[in-house]
């Protein structure tokens, strides 16, 4: 089965697992998804992820961060740029999300990074998603 928007599928799986307070969630592998998860891990939204292989197909196994009283750390995920409508942002248009609590993940010419790192490196790019 072909997915129209695999990044939105991954974000929806994470959102649904958070609502059910699951520890882990899996999805199909792609390099872009792996880079997004790397940024999410650096920012502390997920504890870890690993690439697994099953019958020759790669999967991503994502370990979510859950507090001791079973409250998920991720409050919200939003897909911004979609296959039907790509959203690009200049470096001068980067905005602080939720008072600095959330991050916007961009795909730039130097790779996938947060809006803060992109602003430091004076880069714009495609706005992939927002996490808070």
C-alpha cells in the first residue's frame, strides 16, 4: 500500500500512541523520518528510536517519553507542509512556538533541523511539522 504523506502517518501514529499512553510505536523507515526523529530526540520529545529490519523491510521503533504518573511529554504534533501544499519559510519569518516550549522542524539545504538552529545558521527551508 502506498502512502500519500508518510510523515503525517508517522506523526499520527505518535499522536495516537500518546493518547493511549503507549511506550513504543513503530512505522515504516525512510531517511527523512529518521532525521525528524533524530531532531525530536535531541530536543527531548522522545527517549530514543532504532531502525529494525523485518523480512527485508526497515522499520522505525520509537520509544516515547512518559512521566511517572503516565502523562506523555508530547502535548501536540502538527503537520504543516503537505504534499498538496508545500510551505516554505525564510530565515526572517521564523517565529517562537508556544513561548519557546515547542519547536518547528524544517528541512533545509543543510539537513533537517529546528527553527532555532536554522536561524543561527541563517537558513530557511520547508516547514515540516511543529511539536509542543
